[in-house]
């Protein structure tokens, strides 16, 4: 959601054997739009990654909702491929099947570096990324 002020964005992902569910939120931090402290976007991304050798195929759906706004909810379907290497290349196509009925394509490159473990079974990483899209 567009705003003329700062926001807090959170994202949480649960994965199991290639399947994943991600929940994303956007919350206004000031009252410039009269929504201070209110969640203005709540998205659910459900998908599956199939990894083979140095490539990964992915497919899924994202349902976008905009509580506390007048914007309509919508859903996108997506499919893509990622190639592993020093700078991982990812290409994905999205198509809105809800209110917009249009599509777009994104291309990204990224490189990640594992950081020291915080605790047993807890890992984190630094990621350098760049991307472009066309729709």
C-alpha cells in the first residue's frame, strides 16, 4: 500500500519439503494517512519449490489483502526458475487472476553469505541482491 510516511514490514515463512507459506504485513507508523498503528497490507504466499541439481522450479499463489483501506483484495499465480551459481539468477512470471487481470515478469540476481550461528539450529545470512521487473 502506498503511504507518505514510514511503515513497519514483517515477513514470516514456514517451509516443509519444498512447500512454503509466507505471511507478509505492512503497518503504518505515523498518522499521515489516518492509519497510525494499523495493518494496511496482509499477504499470504503459498508455493512449492522443486530443486534439481543447480536449478529450482517454483510455482504458487499470493493472496493480497488491504485491511483498513479501500483497496480490493486480489490473487496472483506465479511460476519461475532459479539457477544456482556465484550470482544466483531468478526469473519469475506473475499473473493476477483477481481484480487486475494483468501480468508481469521479474528477474533477480543475488549472492548470500552465511553468518556465524547464533545458536544450534539457528542460522542467518547476509544477502546482496538486485532486480528488475516489467509488466
